[in-house]
C-alpha cells in the first residue's frame, strides 16, 4: 500500500470537491434560472467531460497549461514554473473533469424547488441572495450533498487526465489509480489488489451515503419529495 | 392621502388549467382601502391580474400605482422589483416554506427589522390569528385551516400596503372559512389598505364584499356592490346560455324590490313569470332561460306549493330520447285571446311519463321556481 499516494489522492479529492462546491453552485443556479437563449451551450460545455475520453481533455489541458499558452505563461511569470506536472495543475484538471458531477445534481435539485416558494420569498421582500440561501439551498440539501460526494468519488478514481496532466511524480502527482496501474505493470498483483480494494470500499461507502441521504434517512430528516407527500399536495381549488 | 391602488394594464395570458386556453387581460380599475372582490370563473385572468400587481408577471403595457408610488409604468419603463413592492400576497397553494416552522415562516418577511421588533410583531400576529400554539410546527404538521392562517399571518405581519388574496379559503370547510373571514375583517378594520380578494364563491362575495369586479375572459364586465353586480342580468352570458333549452324574450312588468323578485311578461304570450330581482326597470327587455330539467309537470292544479310559477298548458308532443322523455307543452293560449302562445320543453323520466299518462293533448300544469328563471340582458 502506497500511503503517500493515498494521502495525496484524498487531499486532491477534498480540494476538488470544495472548489466545485464554490464553483458549481453559481453555475447550477445560472443554468436553472437563466432565460438566455444560448443557455444550452453552457449546459453542453459543462456536460462535455461526461462523454469526452479523459485523454482528450487531458491533452488539451496539457497544451493549455504548457509554457506556450497564455495561461501557462501567466502562471509561469507568477510562480516561476508551469502548471503541467504539478499538484496545482492536477487540481485544475480534476475540477474541469468532475464539473458535471457537481453541477448536474445541484441544478436538478434547484429545479425541483417549487417556483411558488421563490415567488413567495420575493413578495416577502427577500433579495435573490437571501432566497438562495434561505429557500433554495436548504431545500436542495440532498442534491448538494450528492454533487459533493460524486465529485469527491470521481476525483478519487480518475486516471486519464491525471496521467496526461500530472504524470507520475511520487508525492506530487502520483495518485492511487496511477499507483495501481504501476503495480499491475510491475506484475505485483497482490499490492495492486490491496490498493484497488481500498478504492472500491471508499467509493461504495460514498455512494451508499449519497443514496441514503436522497431517501431522507440521513440528511435534514425531511427532504422535499417526502415533505410534499406528507402534505398531500398543497390545498388547491 | 387616501390609500388607493390604481391599475390599468394589458397582458396576454394562458390559463393555469390548460395552456391552450389563452386570453388577454385588459383591466382598469381603482381599489380603495378595504375589500375589492375579483369574481370570475377559472381562466378569467384573476391570478394573472394579481401576479401583475405583485410583480411576478410583467404586463405588456399599462400602469400600476399605489397611493405613494408607481410600481409599473410601461411608458416610462418603470418596473419595481417584486421585493421592493411591499405587497402581501397569499397564494392559492399558500407556498409555505416546508423546511421552516410557523414562526420562521412568519418572521421571514421581517428580515430588515431588529430581532426584538421581529419577535414582538410575530408574537402579535400569532396571537391575533390564534396560531400561537403552532409556532414550532412545520407546514406538514398543520391542518388545512391552520396552514391557511399561517400563510395569512406571513403576509399580514409585513404590514403590506396592498394585500392580494388568491382564493385563500377555497379548500376549507364552512366553519373554518367563516372564522378566518372574521379575522380578515378585523384586520381590515384596523389597517385600511386595498385588499384584492379573488374568489369564485358567491358566499365569500357577500360575506366580505364592499365592491366586486367581475372578470370574464380578461375583461371587467361588471363592477359595483355585491347585490348590484351579482344580481345583474349580464351575469348570464352567451356562453352560459348554451345549457338552457328554453330561452324566451320577456319584458319587465313589475319590480318587487321588497321581495327581491320581478314579474315578467313572456314574449307576446299571456304568460307571466315571477323571476329573481335584477337591476332593470319596468319595461326593460330581458331574456329568460329555463332548463328543461328544472320544470315540473302536474296533471292537476298544484295547491299549497312554494313554486311561484304555475302555468296551465297542453302537451303537444312527448318524444322519447334515449332514457328521457322530452314533452313539449303549449301554454298561454286561453280561448278568445289573441296571444301567440308559448312552447316549453320539459324533461321527464320514463316512469314519470307513464305514471302521469302524458300523451298528446293532455292538460298539464308547468311548475317553475322563481330561481329557476335565469335572466340575461336582452
């Protein structure tokens, strides 16, 4: 078991899910409530990592992070080295790669909030900001948790982008999945199995947590669909 | 300055129940402090009107103003944000926040006040609406009437300068409804702001009404005090006429204000009908609609009966149509008179026909209640 790789992977996944929480909430809000005609383009871009081979994403990222791109040069003047084959580069790549895993559950949860509640909030003098934090976010709890856990789990298991952008530098960019690949290459199946089993168990636990939360068992004690069922629907003429 | 809501707007809308039913709202009115009832069938544009005033929907053109500010003026590109309008809105489906307790729901609109002020205001409204004991419950732990009160409290506590109520009592039983109406009247007596109250219940109109606006297909077709408007002949419209098998031209002969009825002569037959009182003068031309199923037939002159219209006639045909019999009765032709006579269709069951042996030529009495005579503008 390569503990260094495991610690690095967990650190990476935690950073990425935190970043996606900050980044994904506004993007999901915009996708849910914007009425722009070109909204579909943004939705398509966000969903792209779902269908793109990780190597394609990794390849373009490598170019973008390299010293010949404006971003790469900017980072180089700032820090003295390029983003490629660094931990920061890995974080950036993983954020892009896991974006849909955060944004889509967030957006689905926002869209499920009854628009009448938002109207009621506005007539009660609440700003959009207040409506978001007091109404939309609390009622989207399960969806937000799902997004965070999915992006965490997805980052844990990522391989292609990591290899392209980060390479395989122990303690810097060598993650668990790369470690497993190395062990298999070296025909050390027992070691590969130990690491793979850890990853399997962690992923399973994370997903179980998500599904439990979505059934309202863990989170809030009441998610929205259950609240609606118990209300028997609002009284209507 | 008197607190008046001034509305004059146009807005295309589609009905909530079916997207294909669209109409254009075209409403201009002034609502002074107190209750103004917006009365109309579903799809008439009532909710669209409230949504425009609240700012949830933007009218295509027009102006909405309260006593001290202009909320919407499309000519001057004014469109005040919803959150700044200070308009209390109780939605048809209430829209209580499901994750908040009664107390949190009520305090939600008081965010700009300091905590002590919030608490004392919430406390006052909880007590005046008799829901203090529900303060820690969430909406899914409340009954229909309780939820209604919480929604009302949430809107009232913000001290709105206009109050909009969209069929707030539609789903409640009579006793609960009467109670909440009392509370609303009490609040109105102390606050004196314009209250627009949407309903399609006549009971609520009479219970609350100072003024009524009747909305039909987006147009205001009548306005005035409840007894004037709801009794007015144009309450029945061409669309509603479709259900009446018998429609006659008539002339008002006498008006009995004290009894709430009128006497009308039907066409130029000798037949006279007692009808409900409407706003019409003697000599006015009206139309009377009577459903065939609302008419009784008797083979002897009925005595000691509450129905006021007893008209003798003769059966001229009795046709079976599926499971009912349509009897055509000619009346108003007494011997020696010049009158043209009147033919009335009556629906009977097969067993009624057999029991009364209704065949051509049989002399009968038509029995019609006063309130079975529906009046329409002539």
